[in-house]
């Protein structure tokens, strides 16, 4: 964080200093919520969590070098006491971003947020110093913590914004007001909580509503619900996609024999060829979104295309492709899952399978529950099971309870009989099955909602161990 005195921070957040010998002492390190991550000169924000209270770890944070604690009560050690620690953290983030004058790029969508954020960050990072959301820390705590890592050298602040209800994104945009707002898609992720895609669109559209008149709304021309958001913003609109009227668009889209997308990138300033290192055709839309942001910020098309072609995976468990010494390929996409991302991953697996079959290999889809689908859960799991069969995935392993059984039932009703689709109880059972049957050349996709923890299957297979940890 930029250096601020404890007195300045107290004034910004509306707090009172307690047990601070010198309010002129500056915070020169990071703002953290985990006392184990404290560094000398840092500020520890004490949150009350479901299972632990950060105030209980405040003394340890000071011992590790924190100059003070942002707290909800006096602690008998250097502290800035506020009524609401979360609100104070947000006010501090906004003040820092305003002082820096950093270009804020915010993005949201039902699927692909993190992968696209990583692409945007890698492309813009070639142009100027860029700070971006690590992993999926896209909520009311993670977003301000990310913003507070910006420095005087930071030119671009790329922030992923998530939502689980109406008003969530509006709140985040108030913490770090963006000039560029990117909306990827409106799908069915969290549809059980929102109550329908129209409500999801309403929530995602809060991003473009927050943009200033001199801002830019970057919208997916291929998604009708996103395209319609052009009527909800006073900002200029820039469309991306494969639609003919998209200012930033892809033509001649194809997949390499390994399942990596290649296409011709068109922007208002010219065109160039992109061949990505990432896997799956769904990354074309993500790449176009990143290209649109980069174009808006003045990057030439050839430089954008080169950056997209060289970009890799920054966040864990998102289409991580690893080939074992014995020739088995593990695709770890187990961070999260919704119907859109599940279909995209299966199509990527099918594309990779064409090369695998030429070498005698098979494709395996190890799938688990897609959470928070509400009344749509049965139909969506059934549809994914059916899609696996239609894409000619060799083996489906459905892992878990009721929802996993719906995956397997969908595959069975689509014509996957015998041992082509199986339902197992847990991750260990899946590992045991795979270790017994995998052979060189096989490609294994592992994907489910985060709560299922299927990344343990991928880890066990890559570590060559028999037990899930």
C-alpha cells in the first residue's frame, strides 16, 4: 500500500486511535486479514469470521511487525477502532485508489471471470505496471485488499467482481469506481440464489450502471442479455464477440490438434493472428474481451495478439493441463463449476480427445456436483451427463451424492451403458478406479463446484499416490 500515517488512516476510515504512541507512524507494508501473512510495517484487519475472531490473533500480528490493528474494539495494543471493519477497509481502499488515480478496469460475468481477468492482466502488464485480483478474491473483502496492493507505479488495476445477490456489484463499484466495465455473459451460476437469469442480468448490469459518462462499457455482443445492457449505461459502449457488428471480433476460429484455439483478431485498428496456449474454444470469447480492454487502453493489435498467444494460466485449478511421465494427461478444472463452464470444459476435453485417440488414448470426464442451481439442478446435471455422451467422451465418472447420480443417469439415458459411465461415492473411490484403469495416452478432466473438492483427485493422480489428501 502507499505509505499513510496511522492518523491519516484513522481519519479516512472514521476510526479512533488507541494505544498508538505516535500517530505519525506510517503503514508501509501490506494490509492483511491473516495474521500469519503480516509483514513489518503492515496493517492487520481483524475480522470476525464464522469459525474464528481475528481480534484473538491481533497480538501475534503486532509481534510479527504490524504497526497497528484495524479493529472493532480496543485491544490494549496499537489499534484503529471502528464500528465496522469491513466498511472501514472499503473506505480505505477507495481513498487509496483515488489518491493514485489508477485506471480501474472491473469485470463480471457468470462464467470465465477469473480466466478473463488473468488474460486482461497479462495483456495490460506488457504495457504498464498492472495489479489484479489474485485467484477469485472478488468479494467485499478480497476486492479492497487487492486495491490496497496498488502503488504509485500502478497504472492499471484489474478487478474481478462477483455477486450473490442484487446490490453486491453496486457496492463493489462504490469501493473502487471503474472507468472500464467489462461484462462477459449471463448464465446460470448461482441461479438458485438469484431466482432466474433476468435477475442475474440485473445484478451484473450494476457494473455498467456505475460507469461515468467518459467511461467505457465493454459488452459481449454474442449474449443478448449482456448486449441489452447498452441501454443501462451512460458510458460509451464497445462490443466484442463473433457477431458481425462487434468492434473487436474473431474470425476463422479453429482448434489445434491439442485443443488450443486459433483465430484472426479484428480490432478497429487492424487484425492479427492469435494462437493461444490455453485449452478450449470458450477461451476465444475471453480473449476477445481482454483484447477489447487492451484496444481501449491504446495497445496496437499486433501487440495484443502476441500477448494473448503467450498468456498462460495464472489461477489454480482452471484448465491446468499436466502430462504425467507415463503419457496420461490430467486436466484440473476443479476450482468451480456451473452449467456453462461444465459444457465448455467437456467440449475442450472432446477436442483434446481427437489427438488422444490417434495415439490409442481415451477421454475421461470425472465430474461432481454443480452447486446453487436450485430447482434447475436435476435438469442441468442430466443435461451435462447427456452432453458427455454426445461429445463422445469415452468414460464418465460421476462423483458424489444425489446430483452426481443425476449426471450418470443423464449419460445412461443418452445411451452410455456398461462401464462407459459410473457413479462413485467420493473422491477416493474415483482415484481408486482411475489408478486401476488409466493407460498411456488417456486424457482426464476433473471438474465440480469448489465445495466438492475434486482437486484432490487431480492431485492424487499427479502425485502418483493412492490416497486422497
